[in-house]
C-alpha cells in the first residue's frame, strides 16, 4: 500500500514532468515513473481542479512586441493588499510576489519601446503606499523555465490561423490537434504542423506552471502535502567575465537567470521541491568561484506568473528567408470561397 509520503513524492514527480512541456504524454510520464497512465491523469486533473497547476501557453516576447524588461523591488508602508492588486492588474507585469527582507513585494515588467518602461515605473512609483522602488534593468534573459526567450527578431510569418491556434492554447494548453484545427479553420494535421513550427522557432511554449500561492493540504495529509514549490530570488555580484559566471550558475538548474544593469550582475530564481533542497542550492551558488556575494529573498507568495497567456500576438508579419531550414515561413493564410475551409500549408521540407 502506498504511504502518504510516497503519494506526495509521486505527485511532485508527475507535475515536474509537465513543467517545461505541458503537452508531455501522460503515457510516457507513467512509463518513466513505473505507474499507470490513469494515475498520472488523476494526479494532473486533481492538481488543476485544486488550483495547484496551470497548463497554459507562454508566448515569445518578440511576437508580443516586447523589447525591455525590468525587475522592481518595492518598499511599502501601510496595507500591502492594494499595492499587490494594482501590480497584478497591470498588463505590463508578468510576475508579482510578496517577498521577505527589506522590500515588501516585487514585480517583473515587460514593455515595448521607450518610453514605455519609464512610464510603467512611474505608475508603480505613484501607487499609494509605495515608498521606494529599486529598479534592475535586464540586459538579457538567459533562462526562463516557463517562457520562450526574447531573440530580438521574428524570422517567420505569423498569420490568422496561427493566432487562432495560440488563442485556443491560451484557454487549454493540452487542447487536441482536432480542437486546434477547428479553432484555426484547418485540419488536425495542419494544426500539428503549425504547432510544431511555432514551438520549434521558440514562438510559444506550453508549460505546467505550479501555482505557488496555493497552500493546499489535500487528503488529510497535512502541511507536508503542500504542493507549493518554494522559490528564492537571488541577486548576484560576480568576479571576472559574465560568460564564465553564467556557465557555472547553469549547473544549478535555476528556474530563471537574467543578466542585469544595476546593483546586481545577475538575478536568479532558484526553486526546489522542498526547503532543504532550496537551501542547498543557495549554498552551492554562494560557493561558486565566480560569485563575490549574493543577496536572497524568499518568494513568500506568488500572486501572478503569466508570460503572455492572456495577450494577443501583436507583432506584424515579417519577411523570412526563402529557405529557412530552422522554420519555413508560412505564407499568408489563403482566402477560401464562402463555406469552404482554406487549405493547410504544405509541410516544411
């Protein structure tokens, strides 16, 4: 008979298998873990129903017209709830969390061309109760487990069928190819080809994001059964070149790495299934030869973590090379006669 601790560990391993690929096969996960597909399905469906997991699609910043990124730490006087609500409601915010330490709350913002960043920071600074805003400008995002990375270019054309497909994925990250095809007005095989092309080019990424504000204790097991994944924000000062430091930090398998301009050289998010593992990661980071010092803050409650899942693709189609083997550009969606479905694009050769 399975013990409570074994049940908790199995759920964690199942949900971990969906973090970077929310469309991973339940059968494959079951085979890897030595359990039945039915067990995997029940665990995932239960986690979604209890608000512990979101299966959604994240969209490339390039396709959303986003160019600049910053991390803000706020000192707040008085009740924090109104500030938290205002930050979470901002369309520019992708991550909002109550944190430990000198600052009360943090927010990551992603914006378009200047002066969008300045006006966004001004709006945050002007919120009632905000005393201080400490701003860290991202120079580059090197790792983000739950979002495609910005490349600064869009080397392929996105048409209406792609937009319809992504919109359907925003509602259900595991929608079938038949459902995706119906939404886009194409066949299931055409939907499969388009989805493969979008993911291959880093345009979208279907992920299973743990809802880390959840404090669930299901099945009467108690606090040990909480599926919240603890995480730690870390500001890092380094010695030597940035490339060597990045290579060393990557060995820790962090959830997020950004090179920054400001008080830190790197901002990192470490996460683990338990606090002992998280503390061990922080110790390993602290002792890396490239690290001069670190400053840490616990993410006490993550209230928003969305990477384009509620946005519409706004980037204009751009001309791609005629023979782009990394992802052949799609032609504009053909116009069909009334009552007829447009033909699917030819598969890439």
